[in-house]
C-alpha cells in the first residue's frame, strides 16, 4: 500500500526560483543543440585566485579534514572579526551567505512576525522569511527613486509585529547602493523602533562603483541590533566554496550558531582554509576585477538604453542591470515581462530573468558577469529581438 506524501505547510508557495527555472530551461535547450546565450545567473566568470586554491590544497594535505567548529574555525572568525573591528564571538561562519540569512531568521522569527523588504529584492529573501514562519512586508522602491527605500516608506511599513528590515546594498538585482546619508536617515527611523533589527546583506561590498559605506559604519548607534551578511562568493569568485558569514551582537550569533548546529554543523574545513587566505592575502585583485566589471556595466547600459522601449539606469554596484522594458513589451503586445523573456529565449536563444522574480514586473535582470564575447552576442540578440518588434 502506497503512502501519501504530505508537503509541510511551511513550504506553501515555495518552488524553484524563477532564476533557476530560466537557467534549467536554457540548459535543456543547449542539450538539444541550441546555441544559447545565458546572461541569467549571478556568478562571476573569473576563476578562484590561484593562491586561494593552493591554500585549500595545503590544508587538505596537512590533514585539516575533520569536523570544524560549528561556528567556524578560530582563524577565519578572527580574520573576519578583525576586518569588521569586532570580537570573534560576534562572527559565525556559514555554508554560504544564504545559510547565514536563514540561520538568523530561523533563530528570531515567530509565527506572524513581519520582515520589511525593499522591492526589487533577491528572490530568496521572501521565501526564507515565509519558511521561518514570518510575513514579508514588501515595499516598492521604483526606478525613479533609484530603487532605494525612503525613510517615510520605512516608517509606513513598520508595525508592532515588525522584527527585521532586510537591506541589500549593493543590491541584487538593481545594483542600488545607499550612501552614508541615506543610511543615517533610515537609521533615524529605526531608532524610534527599538524592536526592529537590521539585516544588512553586503555580499557585493567589493563590487561597488561608488564609495561604499557599511550599515554598521553609518549607523553606529544601532550596532547592537545590526547583523551584517557577507562572504567570499562574489568578490573572490568562490561561489562553489560555499563560505559566508554573519557579523552581529554575540547573543544573536550564538542563536544562529545553535540553528546551524542542527542543520549543517560547521562549514567545510577546506573551504574555510581557502577563505582565510582570500580575506587576508593580496587584495589588489579586488580593484582589478571591479574595474573590469565597471567597464562591462558601461557597455551593457549603453547598448540597452539605446533600444526603443527600454530604459536602463546605471547600477552603482553588483554585476546586474535592471532595465525597465515596458515600452518594448507594449510594442510586442506582451502581457508580462515573463512572456517577453520567454519570447527572447524561444526566438533568440537568449536567457534573461523577468523582473517579476524580484517583485518588480516590467523589468528584466541581465547579469554582466560574463565574458566580453558572451555579452556582445547577448546584446546583439536583444537588439535584434527589440527591432523585430518594431523598436
């Protein structure tokens, strides 16, 4: 007799992200022989630095292959703490920044607690909040406002159930960066609401094309309720090594570590050895790679903004552009950005992610973390598609 599968109610509405769905559709087309250009994923095309790989090799040969401490190796926690000017007890090393985010929300949210999230937002934010029993409170921050939340918007979103503000800067998908003044203005609102904590996801810190200010630096009065999320995946091209961290008040870090201890235990010992060398070794590659990304950004923005029906703002950070495509959609009679992106995939074999995946319909996300050749070909296919619509 066959048993009945019962899906947990906490998973209601949770499916594969639209980013993953687009990537899998592109992969299937390639398997059938199509020449697909996929500019849909957030992964730098640079290799992991040689000295980082060598450090991992040395660690493996030295026998650093046993269970690591749940909260991270002492050396890596100390290095991260030193860089942030905190005590190692205020740092937890996780299996990627996403796990650090999930640990924090699982450790702090009760059923019905609210989390304020500026829109557009990285797709996993709202899903993790719901999985932890929370309620995402989405606040639309349009292109005309630089995709940034205003103090009035934040004040209007906070209720007696609000527990967190999740702020991602530089932002995925928009590339928005909050300057010190903007952070201070948001902090002034939060000072009136002592029960609201701040989760500042700064994973793209080293890919900012304007001066970057950490939330902790701009709002020192709120450090006792600020959690900074960061890691090595984007800046050091170490996405597959799965190392991220949280920096925050010791009681929160302790609670996050307790959650982690029941899910994955400590992050890979070999990956932590590699990450240690990444953050303590020669940092000159960060500026070199940032300049490469900035040149790619300028190329992509110029090409897209020249297309009829497309408005492409210049992102201040990360490696995505998030153009408004409502004019092009109207020219082709498309009802949604998803239909437009599906049309690009079917007719041009060009994979891009619709804005609705990030809570902002009428846009699309294009990653410029690809080679010059791939970008040139992708932009040419985009232009051909728009021109065929009468643009």
